[in-house]
């Protein structure tokens, strides 16, 4: 549901808007919040941080619309403002646009035109929010940037979220392309990179389809994390799809691709790991659960997806698995009971 703030000192405007948009309000497509001036509008934004767009008059008491527009551009860059005013001369339009207005609608209001403008603005805001979400969740931001860029990306709140460290319940996956080093030793660099990127792109699409997050690429290995409901089931579904799709690829340059995969689930630490000296940190997960997943990947044979006994007990009703047996892994005092996920 879109939340829209209307800043206008006309007393009957609230009633008029509720009448004109009653169907959308009833269908819970729109929710309106009202303010009589710019000061009230800023207070409403604090009360309702999920406001998407502002419809603002220019001539209002206490704080006019153009001043409000400047304040919003500084403090809430994601919120977009449509000016709705009888002052539709070119000077006012230019000032409004220079201060960050997304669009301008003149009074008396044509409500069909207003709704089209609102829909266009809401779509633009939704695209911004999705972009920021993708940046945050998929770790595109691999190093800290200057204050102005962080402000554009959401201000102090977003900057704080980058610094947040927490313990999370999740599943982690390591997927390695078997014997790809042999290709890199005999093919041209362009060919090697093209092939590797093709394989990674296939994997990434499957990870995203299961709402997973790409943590990092390490040589010819991919690390992904799955959080939320049924994260282990989604991780296994993703890995089965990746194995099947990779093995279905045609032979290229005498290379028939296969993968080895390790999966583990449990508590892990999520945070920014790296060097503050060179301002390069990766938002990643660490801990014993992650290490075990990596060890399982290292002992897997081509085409195998390995999990430990604890995870087998969680998914044995949903997936067909085969017991491999007890296996010694690096840095673990006790042997692990390992299962292969077949389908």
C-alpha cells in the first residue's frame, strides 16, 4: 500500500481527496496523511517513516512548500514531492524543480491527471527502494564510500546498517566448479573469464530465485547465504537446480562442467570483515557453521551435494538423501556423519 502525505492549508482538501480516491483507499492501495503546513508535514514524516510521496502546496503558513521541498531533499532523499499549486508560472516551476520536485500539478486540480502523476512518482520511488535493497542484500557495496554517497543511499540510518553486526540463523552454501584450473592453464584469458562468468551467472539466477544472497566469488567458487523461513530447504532446492543445470551444459573447449557443493545450517555471525586501513570491508558471515560447509564442499566428489547429520534430520522428510558415512575434516576433532542429497 502506498502512503501519501498531503501538505496543504485548504481545509476542505482532505474531504475532497478522500472522496475522489475512496475506492483506492477502500482497496488499501492508498493511505493518505494530511498536514496544514510544512512544519506539520515534517512532523508527520517522523511519525510515518514509510511515506512514499508528498503532495505539497506552495503557499502555506509557518513553512511554505518550497522551503519544505528543500528540507525534504536534505533529510529524506528517497521521498519524492509533487507540487500541487495555483502558482503555476514558470518561475515557481523552475524554483520547485531546482529544489528537487519530481513533478508539478496546477490548481484547480484535474484528479485524473493527479492520479497518473502519483502513480508515476510511486513507481519511481519503488524502483529506488528496490535498488537500495539489492545493494544492501547482495553486497554490491564492497567498500565504504564518502559521506555524500552514503547520504544519497539513505543517510545515517543506512550507514549504521552497514556497520551492524549480529548473530543470524541461516544456511550457507559453497559451490565449486570442478577442475576449472585445468582450463585456465591452457585457454586464453578471455575464454577462461567468459566461461567462468557464464557458469556463475547460471548459479546466481538460481540463488536469487530462492531468495538467497550472493556473499562472494572466490576464484571458481561461489558462496551464498539463505535466511528467513525454510532457509535450509531453499538452499538445497537451489543447489539441486544448479547441479542439474550445470551438468546439462554442453561440452566447451573439451571441458564438461560439474560442481561440488557443501551446505550447512545454524547460527553464524554476520558483519563487516576486512581492513579499515584501506577502507575495504566485506559484509559476510563467519563461524563454525560456515567452516563446516566449506569442509563439506572440499570432500565432495563431482556432482555431489553434501550435508551433515544434523541437517539431514531436518530435511529427510523432504529430500532423498544417501548416507556416506563418517568423514574426518580439517580442524574438527570428531568425525562428521555425512549425507549426500540426491534429489
